[in-house]
């Protein structure tokens, strides 16, 4: 006589969902909860890390672009005046033919001093040329507008940071003097107007930079209209920064004394910091998977030990070891199905609440953003769900093999 195949699923359901209170029922519910918590934590952690990396990177790229083209020179600080170069129209035409390049803007920088009747502040003035300012700058605008353009001469509009505005007690449309220092010459003041106030949240930028017209920098440096400090390139896909820089250097019109520089190399500290979060995310995911696996192994061991007499009886009735293993593996399958589903719903629900309310706040001076950003990558979510289920099922085989070591006679007498 053998145990009917259809009896195994019935017994698995009966053990798992026994309406009577039992230790096995209690352990299964704890296992479901632990699995749900592990999956929810992994989904939330991955999405928050992705969101943080994306939000901070977009701020850096929005202020500096993705790739810079400058005169080749020894490594220097990002906050330094450039060696002037002459605009190359044939190169620009080739650059604009690249479908991944969104826009290109000539720029130059110059140290200056803002002065009111009561206050004085030293800044790096970044002049941007071309027909319009990069659209990415608009995301930083808090008050007023971007500096205007003039058909002739240079614009006297300036965009200053919220930090500078607060320190110097300035508002939009206020006027003040901008001094530039010249070698062997007295400081040369220019009367300017505050067109707008920006805030990136990255303190070293907000403290040091103001944004104006490129022609102002050219006029102060005594440059020809064709001379600039370099070009800033904005890309459609930030992941192609390195490839784009290499492709630019290989263009026929690219001068050998120029250099395309990915912004990730100019500001390595921020991007190295962001890269470290990948390690933190991996460690957290590893810990959560370990918790889920230990929980499932413990649960299965308890279920097997609690049903030793039943296992012995089934073996005495002719049930194979594999059939009895299936009984317990089905219970693990239900734990995983319910736990993973519940954890996915909870995790995505928490992320949705964060997106809508921003209830998790961050100190902007330390993290560059004032609230936790969320970026859901569905491929990673499905990988968490599938990976957790697959690894858990594979590991669950280990304790299920205890069934094969149970002898019917001893098991029936087991107390």
C-alpha cells in the first residue's frame, strides 16, 4: 500500500493552515513575517540608494554638465580659472551630430568680489555663453529668473546663491558692485543687478559661485569674442560619460592640445562617496537574505521535528522520502509566496508614501538633499523577488533531507 499522491498537498495545507493553535502554525506565521520584512527592507534600501545617487548626481551634472572640453593642462582644482582657447565651429558641428549630446555651452570663470555698502563677499563668477543658459539650471532657481541676454555688449544680470544672498542680505533686483582684480591695476568695479537666487544644496558650490554672462568674463579678461574658457556638454544618458569623452577625442576636428574631461574625474570625492553606497546596499541585501534563509531553515527544522511521528507513520504506509519532502517544501513555498508578496506590497507602499509626502527628511548640509529621494528600478525589484525565492528554495532543501534519516519504527515511538 502507498500514500496517494493527492494526499500530500492536502496534508501540507492541513498542517500549514490548521485552525487549531499549534507551535507549527505559530512558527509559520513568524517565518512569513520575517520574510516579508526582509523583502520590504531590501526593496526600500535599493530604491532609496538609487534615488539618493540619482538626485545628487543630477545636481552635480546640472551645475557642471557631464563632460568638459578645455585646454590640456596639468591637473588642477575645479575651482580655478581656465586657460583660454578659441572656439572651433567645425568641432561644435561634429559634436552636435552625436545623438547622445543634448546641448553644448561655452563658459569661462573669473574671481570677483561682490560689494554692498555693508558687506563684501569673494566669489567665482561663472560666465555661460550660447543662446540660452542650460535648462538644468532652472531646477536650482528659487527666486527671480536666469540672467537675461542682450544683443550687444554684456548682460549685467547675475545669479547668486541663497547662501550668498542671506550673508549679504540681498534680494532679487538689488544692485551692487562687482570688483575684479587685475595684475598691476586698481580693482575695476562693475555695477550689476541680482536677476535671481539659486540653491543647489551642495554647500561648496553655493558658497563659491555666481552665474552670469560669458561676455562679461571676456570683457574683463580682455579676450576676443572667440575666446572662451571651455565647453560644457550635457548628455541624454549620464552612463555614457566615459565613452562620450573618448569619442570626442577621436573626432577629426578635435585639437590635440584640447582635452575632454568627464565631470566625474573633476569632482571625484562626490562620486567616490556615491559609489561607496553600492557596497553598503550590497551588504544590507546580503544581511537581509541571510536573515530570511536562517529563518526558513529554522522554520523547516521545527516543522520536521514536530512531525516526526507523522513522518514515521507515512513511511510505514509506503510514502517515499521524496513525497514527504514535498510536503514540507510546499509549506516553505507558501511561506515564500505570502511573505514575498506581503513584503513587496509593504516596501512599494512605503516608497509611494515617501514620494508623495517626503516624510523622511535629511540634513541638506550633510547629504546635499533635504529629503530621501526614491528611484524604483523594476529590474532590481524583480531580481530581489526572484533571487530571494530561488535562493530560499535551494537552501530549504538542506533541512528537508532530514526526512530521509528518520526511521519509521523509531519515529512512531518518538515523543
